[in-house]
C-alpha cells in the first residue's frame, strides 16, 4: 500500500505547506449519515435489558465519548497503519482503504466497549429486535434534531481527511503561500458549489455535480411516460400514477385492452358497440345476443346527440341507454 507523507504539514524549503481544505461532498455526506445509526447502536446496546435507562438518556454522554474516540483513532490512523504494514510485511493482511469501512470499524470497536451483559449474549447482536430498536432510535433522533446533519458533517470532514489514505475523497494539493492556494481553490475539483437546480440548496463538490444532478430531487425532467409535462424529479412517481395523461388504464367497461388514459375517449368511440352490448346484457338479462346486437346498432343510430359515446363508465352508459330506450318506445318505429 503506498502511503502518503505521514505529516500533512511537511516542510519543503522555507515554510510549512498550506493544504487545500476541500473534500468530496458526497463522501462527507455519506460518512455523516453513518454516524447517527452508529450512535444509535451504542446507545441501544448499552441500555438493553436495563429498565431504568433508555437510549435517549445516555445519548448525550455517549455521543461525546464516541466522537472523541473515533476522532482520536482517525488521528493516529496513518501512524497505526504504518506500524501495521511493517509488522505484516510478508502477509497480505491489508488494512481497509475505504473510509466508510474504516470509520465503521472505529464505531464498532467503541460500541463493543459499551455493551452491557445482554449486549454480550450471543444472538442479540444479530437479532431483528436489536435492528428495530436501532432504527426506532435513529428516527427519534432525527425527529428531535438531536444531532443535526451539518454538525455531523463537520465531524465527518475531519474523519474523512484523516483516514482517506489514498486521497480519493479529499484534495491532496499543498502550496507554499496563500496566493497560490487561493488560485488553486478557484479551480479545485473538490470545491463546493451550490446545485443550480431551482429550490435545491445542496452544496456539492464540482466533481460530484454530475452524480448529484442525476439524482437531484429538484431537477426538472420530461415526464417518464412521455406526456407533454415537465416536472421535478421528486414529483415524478406521484404524477405518473395520478394525473399523467399517459398513465396506463384498463377499459372501465371491462374490455381486455388497456391504453393510455388520454386515449379513453378514442377507445369509447371505437368500441361503442362492444360497450353497449355489455350494458344491454345486464339490462335485458334474458335477451338473445343477436337481438341485443341489433338493439345496440339501433340505439347508436337513434342517439343523434352522440350521448352514448360520451359515457365514460358503465353506470352513465346504462342511464343513457335506458333513457334512449324509453324515448324509442314512446315514438312510433320508423
Ligand atoms: Zn483542492
Ligand atoms: Zn440539487
Ligand atoms: Zn406524464
Ligand atoms: Zn372497452
């Protein structure tokens, strides 16, 4: 594993080098997301089986302890990794390189020191009820804004810079003076910019913008079902099943065909005879189908205002049919 220079403030020539402060916004966000379930797990494990203490009672104290612990571990991570790699020179026993994996290990290590007796009972750690309790407590903390995201992101940024050995997720650039650093920051690919989509307030590293844009809830998109509408990504699913004129629908009269909602009118025109026959079969339970077919054709001819084709469902069509039949009976047949 190639390690970077152990001390980021390494001197070159006259003075200490200035490090570019930017890091990968998405990675920082992802790491910040890990912290909440991590804390929830510690709080749940340390209070399970204890009738007098709930996770929320220990959360403040354990949050501080956990942050101190994982920050300290991340601080010495590079030095520890060096010692480790020297000790294991022959073996292939490599430390993980993924910052998320590394921080998860720190949190697990901290958590294991806080487990009470029940927490050590085999099976508990893999049980569904533990998962449920952790999920519940995460939700509770989110609702009470116990540990807001921006605070977690500040910690995540420190952790990320400490454990990101391969500088995949933070900028490795260093400069001799402020001016050169400032020049670099203007074009650094890790520099945060605000998402240009209206309504989105996300700050995203330039290099992550493409990925963000591909998932941004505020991105305006053409309807996925190709109706004429353009709408926000976050509204797409609801639009497509509720008001989209292209949403697929089944014939309300029970034909086998399905079609986009906007073609209902066309379908009702084209299949009027089929629809009439279905309705007539219900009205005239004893009628023969040949007679009913004739009746259906008669009704359509008699319906000079096209009321039949305007009915969009069995009930209104039935009403129109009954109406027309009554009128036909009242008039002398031609
Ligand atoms: Zn940079
Ligand atoms: Zn956005
Ligand atoms: Zn649509
Ligand atoms: Zn139909």
